[in-house]
C-alpha cells in the first residue's frame, strides 16, 4: 500500500474493512468492532462498579490489525495463552521537575505555579520543538495566565519573551479567571489558522467552556464559542479513529465523574455538551484509597480524564482523587491527593481498567515537588525514541493552606510498555484470535536478550501454514522496541495478505509487549503517536525505525 496515499486518505478510513450492515448496528470501526446504532450509548449501571466493555465480551470474529501496534493490555487479540500478563508503572525522570515557577510573574501570588492543568505538551514537527502550555502564577483555581515554553530535548525548557498578552513575558493568554485548559495540536486542521485549538473553563459570570484557535500556539483568537457549562475541571480531546472531538465534562454522578459529548466539529461538540452529553464514568470501588489512614474512608472519585490516541487504541489518563476536600486541605496546609491511573479503549467510549496500581503517583514526602497532587497533561504522552514521556503537574506541600506550589514533572515508560506477556525458563505460548492484515513484515516489541521468541502462522483450523512454521522461524533474542521476525524460505507475509490467520508466539525468558504487521521493512506501524515526538512528521508513525531509537 502506498504510504503517502494512506496518510492522505486518513489511516483509519483507508484501512477499515467493509462489513455487512446488521440490523440495529451502527459504524464498523478500523478494528472490526461494530458499534450500536444509538451512539454514544446510555449505560444503566452502578457507576461504582467497573464499566462493562462489550467488545471484550463479544470480540469481532476476525480482527483487522492494519492500524498501529497491537498491545496486550487486554484479551481483545488473545485467544489462548500460557504467558503471564504484567502491568508496568512509569518512573520519574531524575530531572523532575523539568519546569518550575521561576519568573517574576509566576511567583507573585501566595503560591507559585508553573504546570499544565491539563494544558498541553506536544512535539511540533513544523519547528522540530517540544512545546508546553501551562498555567502560571498563583494556584490554578485563581490563575489568570496561560504561558508557553519550548524545548529542543523536552528536558531543558525555555520561556521565550513574546509580544502578545503581556509583552516581554511568555504569557500568551491573560484571562480573568480560568480553571482547566486543554491545548491540542490539530495536524488535520482544514484552516492553518486553526492548527492549534484551546479549550478551557473560564469564569465570566458563571463557568463557560471557551474554545479559541491559533496558527502557532502563541497568537490566540477571542473565544469562537463559549457556552455555559456547570463543571470547572472539564477537558477536551480528539479521537482520530472516529474523527470526533470529545468533551470530557466534569459532572456529578453522586460523586465527581465525567460526562461525554462527541462531534466531528469541535465547535459543535463544545456548544452541545450541555444538552447532548451522556453519563460516562467516575471513580470506582476498585480504585485506590488515600494511604493516610485519616482519609482512608473517603471513596475515590474521578477528578479528571484526559485521553489520547496511542497506536491502535485510546489511552485514558484517569486522575483519581482520594481526598480530603478543599476545606481540610486549606486548614491543614496539605494537598488533596490525586494520582494518575490508566484505562484503555478500543471504541473510544468504553474503558477497560484492568490495573488499579497508581501509574504515576504522589511521593508522600514533605518538601518534594509531587508531594500530594499529580495530574496528567493534554496530549497524554510523547514518543521519544524507545520511550514514552508523560508530563504531569505536581504540587508540593503548601504551608499557607493554598492549593499551589506547583511545577511540571516528567515520567518515563518503555514504548508500548503498559503491559507485557511474560515467560520464564519453562516457556509459554500465546495464540491470537483470527486477524487480517494488508502488510508484509511482522514486527514485535520484545525484551528477551537472554531468551528467545519464535512464531508460526496458523490457518482457520489451527494448522501451521507453510513456510510460516515454528521450525522455519528464525529465533529472536533481543531487547528492542522494534524487531522483525522472519522465516526461512520466504521474503515476507505478503502471500497471506487479506486472509484470516492466527499468530502463535512461543516465548522463553522474556517479555512480549506488542506485535504488528507493517507494509514496510522500516516497521512503520501506521498507528497514532499521541502528542508526537522527534522523527515523526505528523500524528501517525510512517517512519518506523527512523524514530524508534537504539
């Protein structure tokens, strides 16, 4: 398949497999999931219980895998296995915090703040720069300013002197009062003047969800729409698999939760959010509670939900609140605890949350930048070589009783490293469900330098297809986030293109994180790379090894 044509047509649309219309059914997704006719669905459930995930209960009979790396975060692709699944947490970069309040205009209030709330952290391929939009000045709930920083490496940040909201500073928006904001780099914007989109809850006689646009992320319009909205900590993200903008609105489901609104037009999504939303999700009984025994009786709640497209699924960053409430925070001079947990979605609405460990956690130590309140950034994460970077806000203990003293930290994870399928000396096997592909080269993300991975390709009846047998597969022993599996007697998998097959992986002494079939020897996945990274020309991995790192 011509990669240029694939990009121009849109990855999801170009690779979607046509399916017959079923009565009462709606859109068929790129991965074979068939949505119900009425979408988004209204879920009648106890919101404290885990969300039911229909596509895991009844997966498609054949799963197209042309879009992105295929991750093992659930059993969507797994028919049978003797491997053990392990979930992994991100680790803080030693340079954290990488951005601190150190300018006069960031240190004038009773608490000093320089962090994304949710803001945005992106790699802009046009300028080959990391870019960060963050709340500056006093604590976020009385912040006036959105500021802008750039970096060549994502570690050392510069705060440029600009000519906009407050000349000579890096402030790009001077707002009477804003709470939560999201900045999104829209690579597919039809109008280049709207390449950057800003969504924020602004207080103007009541909360409004304001949308602004910009060609460069520096010079912003006045709000193009700003309807009333009841929730302050409301964010927005784009789901490119279905080409819709989603409003993740703070709401009350008895406790803090989120409501959902979608539309292909971001203006419409924003303006209809108050009347078109459906109840979505909240904190659940399985979520962690505050480790401080004084607050252990408080039920966890969902403080915020940012989301981003990563490879073949949507990655959800769940900020889980564990108390105490604001009045106790101010009285005791502490922070209300928030940690970041993960969820995964293959239809953009239903979240599978198999691991309730804190993915990015507070430190619980006085004097540290992330003492008590860690939250995610807009854009979710960036792909930098063989690592994922998660930028987060963190707050130190505040003896004045405020909610501030905030800075920006960085956490690191192996690329695709959310979950691995593991085997020891005894070895193990994983067999996929029936899949189809249009590519020709099988790649894996493997950590087995002292082990071995081999694979075979099976037909519908479970019989190995010649020459793609276990005996013909060249064993792979490596620790690489992009490595190719090959078979003797054949150049590639092109003879199987479009045919339903199963892959069976045989692993010893190692961990398997992902597999995918690429149309190119570079290993380009044609999946989404969240907020981007060096080497990527846009939102999709079209380069493979050129951006994969060592």
